[in-house]
């Protein structure tokens, strides 16, 4: 999760391609489940990840396990880095 401005934040989901999940499908599922905007974006390294608007950090693990059958021990949630 990263802070955009004041109370707005985004959540980034990476590594879904390792489980052979289509990122467009994951993005659409997140949009429906969390009633927010999400998209597939390219990183500067050339990888793709799902970017979801909003702080869904607490619910995303359960959602990924239930929807895409990802093992719970494969999910790591990182705290946002503090800006100096």
C-alpha cells in the first residue's frame, strides 16, 4: 500500500503471474469485490502488477485465497515505506 495524498491510498498486488493468473481478470475481480478502480500497470523493470485504489490491505489476502486458490502462506503483506 502506498499513500497518495492525505487520506487517499493505493494497494499494489504483485506476483499473481507466478500462479498463472491473468492480471486483467484479477484487476476486474478486485474492482467488483472492493467497489473501486483497479488496473494493470507496468513497472520500470518491465514487470506487470495490479494497482488497486484504496486501502484493501486487510481484506486482500482472504480475497486472493478464496477467489484464485492461492496458498495462504504464499501471500506476504508489506507495510508502506515512510516518506522522509
